[in-house]
C-alpha cells in the first residue's frame, strides 16, 4: 500500500505560478514512476507529467515548456512547478504512483488549482 498526499494548490492569477507537491508513504521502495494528472469539472482526468525512478520525464503537450516535474527521494516527494498558468489549467490535480511488477496505481485525493483574475 502507498499513501499519497498532495499540497500546494490554490488561487492564482493568470500568468502566475504554483508549486504542487506529493508526499508518498508506505511501500515506496517498489514505486517505479510518479505522475501528475488533472481533472476539470465535466472532463476526464488527463495526464500532465510523469517522472520514472531512473529520472526520465515525460510531459503532456499542454505542460511542455511551462511545467517541470522533479523528485526528492530523500523526502519521498514529487513536485511539479507550474508556470505561466492560464484558466485552462484550472483543475483538481492528482498525484499517481505506479508500482513495479503488478503495475498497481495509487492515487492521492488531489489539490485544487484555480487560475482566475
């Protein structure tokens, strides 16, 4: 079992930035990749970015050039720095841990990002 707790969301003006964090606990040694997803009301959850245990990063087209995902193994934390935010980035942002072997996914409860003037 893995527990994930997100934080860092909030209300930000267009063009602003937020740093979202996800702290993992539990059976973290078998985590193979950590990712961020987001879901706006009335839409499906969509991929934002992922970082693998080997450090490889992949971004959604909407995130390229604006978001940066990173990990701190010592703190069991994955963060995503979000810059140049616009209203289309408003959503509930979720952290996901994918386990090795079984490829089981664990999800956090999400942190809300609202971009508005």
